[in-house]
């Protein structure tokens, strides 16, 4: 399986993903500073709280890379069905299920790793720069950082599972736009945040969505022998 994943990653040339992730991280740090600056001008105490900024950063990171997961699924799976290039892979003496499983494992693994690393980068850079720019008055404590660090891993696991949901919509008509649009809709649900109650930090919902994504991947792999490239 690892060999299949390595071959798939070489074939698809995922340099665009790395470049996109770097740009996304820089943009997210800038957006956090912009939100903090605007709240400073408007006197919005809610957004000038370190805990709120941590939650916002976490939701932004997960939302961004769930969409990236949708794009990965579109490129690794849906486009190959649409262009019939999957037929060539299916002609190899390799189990079809393993081929599709390797593609979905790449998607889930990259999502998990990028969510994890991006949380560290975005939060770290924001609060280091805040020491000099003071866009939020209260500095983050070690206890808050440790608490956030504990939450990052389960949220990254949840994002990896949730990122597989677009597979269902994409496979219905082998539609790339449907795959990407569905990932945006999933993000709107998973990362919704209100001052009164935030779905983005509600663990039961995050893991329920992850479970749905894993089930979709499981049934997609199990039924792959019955799928035909149209």
C-alpha cells in the first residue's frame, strides 16, 4: 500500500499542494491580523481575546484543508474516472480496491499532516508577531497553548475524515465541480462559528462528520469492483 501511495504521489506531482498550503498559511496569518486590527478599531472585545483567536485559527485551518482535500479527490479520483485514465490503472495486476484506497489514504494523510503543521505555524507566527505589534492586548499563556495543542490532534483527525465526504458527491456523475462545491458546503457546516455557540469547536459534530467521511470512503472502496469508468 505504501508503495502504491508513493507511485501515486509521484504520478500526480503534488508540488501544487505544497505551494498552495504555504500560500494559504500566509493568507490565514494575514487574515487573523486583519480581524484583530478591525476589532481593535471597532472596540470588539470578543475578537481581541486570545482564546477566540485560537478557535478562529483552528477553524480557518481545518476549513481550508478540507477544501484542499476536495480538490485532491477531484484530481486523484474523479478526473481519472472522467478522463477514463483510471482504466489504465485497473488494467494492472493490482487489486482495484488497493488503488482507490491508496488515493484516499493520500488525501486523508495529507489533510491530517497539513492541518497539524498549519495550526502550529499559523498560531505560532500570529502570537510571536503579536508580541511586537500588540493587536490583541492579552498574551497567550503556556496553559492555553498546551490546551490548544491537546485539541489540535483530534481536530486534525476529524478534518482528515471529513475531507473524504466530497467523494460521494463527485462519484455520482464523476463531476469535478460537484466534488469541490460539496467540500465548500461541508466547510460551511463544520466550521460555522457564532459568539453564542461554535460548531467548529463542537467535538461530537466534528467526529460525526469524520465518521460519515470514513463510511463514504469504505463503501466507495468496497463497491469499486462494480464501478465502470464512463
